[in-house]
């Protein structure tokens, strides 16, 4: 099979399309023919090997997992013995988590991994784009923020893949949503459910008069000390971006009943919980309550261009890599 591989950290030029052996499914495994996968901001970080936590996951000197990509959609090509939940031909969406490997034409997954049937009303690429951000935004808002109806929620990076999902999910949970994005993306963010939009290029959200129950920074462009100025007493600051300060702020604020800071690692949760979330996300997509935001699509042989675009930090929703 063909796959996008890398063997050293660096810019998009370290990626190349190679022939890789295809392994047949073993006991409890399914082999998926991948139709499309996402090229995410996390893939770009793992390719660069920067910031430093990337190397804790991938290898200190060189990457130990040559194929990037975690979210994918495709069709079951073959099943191993004792597989009961899926049959050949099933259309699935999935996430391989820290084993990566989705930027390839085929992937092996455990049948009890993070896999779900794609609802008939949604196309595979649309379901893929919806799942990319929602698999992160859902645990952040629901578990990290204990989101409830009527809460005021601020989503920073509201036009990215996590942000577009966070705006839609917060609205689904009955919150009043403010999105922070640039002026060009304001209409999109409003159409996803934000009642208000703040243009980060001309306004500073920490200087506004509104107070929030949850501030969810999906792109790591703010800090807890700044954001707490507009956080309600007892409010929660959530960030996707790992840093030493956020770990210390989380430790110290967790002991207080006041404002708290939290980081979650959505991709490292138990596969059973993530699979349950993925089924829930598929149900919402089937009902039309979550819609896809697709930035662009690239064929496998343009993997470097896809990474270069993600590196720019301005994609709107998901970048899709087409594999078949
Ligand atoms: N902790 C976890 O569990 C977890 C899970 C998944 C992802 N992540 C991390 O989460 C981060 C975000 O992922 P993503 O895929 O959502 O990113 P993304 O799609 O690449 O985000 C790009 C978007 O962010 C906007 N943006 C950039 N700077 C901004 C700013 N200062 N204020 C507001 N918006 C800004 C851009 O809009 P403009 O073009 O208008 O600037 C663009 O639309 C990544 O670093 C990823 O590694 C963490």
C-alpha cells in the first residue's frame, strides 16, 4: 500500500510517499481501506517534533511511528477471527489515537477501538470532518467544563477544527456562545451557532464587559492569568495546548473553589469512552445538529502541500487527505 511517511523531524519536505507492507487482520482486528483522513494541527506538530511534548509521544531523536494521521473514514476490507461488531463493506469513521497510521491506504484497528458506523445520511468525508474537532471539543466542554444550558461560553479559535465543533456543541448544550476569530470568519462562526463574535485582530476579549462560565482556548493563543479577568467566579478556563505554566495553574487552581484552569488530552482517553463519544457524535451528525467545515482536500501525493497549509495556522475547519 502507499503511505505518507517521515523518518526525521522537520518541515513538510521530510514527508514522502512510500510503499509499505500491508498486514492482514489478526484476532479481533479489522482492516480498513481508508477513503480519506484528516491532516491535523497535531500531525503538523508531530512532524516538526516541536513543541517538546511531541517528542515524548513520537521519539526523542527521531520519530518512531513513520506514518502520521489519526482520524480517518473508510470501508472494512477484511476482518480477523472473533470479530463480531463489523463485517466486510461496513462504512466506518475512526480515530487511531497515539498509534497514528491513518495517512495510508489501509489501516488495522482493533474492533473495540475508536470506530463507528457512518450514518447513511452523511458522506464519509463529512463525517470525518465533523468527528475531527468534535472528538476533542466534546470531552473538553462536557467533562472539563461541565457545560449546562444558559452558560456563557467563549470559544477562542472558533474557526479551526476544534473551534468549529466547540461552537456547535456548546450551542447544542444550550449555552450562549461567543466566538473569537478573525473578521473574515465571523459569518461562518455565527452560522454555526455563535450569538456574538470577537475579532481577535482588532479587539481584546479580556477587555470586554461580558463574563464567561467557560473559556475554551482551542488554539493556545491566550493564558489563564489574562483570561481569568473575564471568567466568572467558579468559571473554568480550558486549553488544548500543553505547557509547563498550564500544568502548574491546573494544579494550584484545582484546590480552590474559584476560577480553575484545565487541560485535557482527548486522544489519550480510554478507547471505550472515545468510541462511545464517536457514536454520539455520529448520531448528532445524522440529525443535522453538527455540520462539517472542510477547508480543503489534497490527494496523497500532495501531502507536503497539505502539511504546509496546516502549518500556516489559518485553516478553517478540516484539511482532508484523499487516499483512494
Ligand atoms: N489537548 C488535546 O486533547 C488536543 C486535541 C486535539 C488538538 N489539540 C491541539 O489543539 C490545537 C488546535 O487544533 P485545531 O485543529 O482546532 O487548529 P486549527 O484548525 O489549525 O486552527 C486554525 C484556526 O485558528 C484560528 N486562529 C489562529 N490564531 C488565532 C487567535 N489568536 N485567535 C483566534 N483564532 C485564531 C485561525 O483563524 P484565522 O485564520 O482567522 O487566524 C484558524 O481558523 C492544536 O495545537 C492541536 O495540536 C489538542
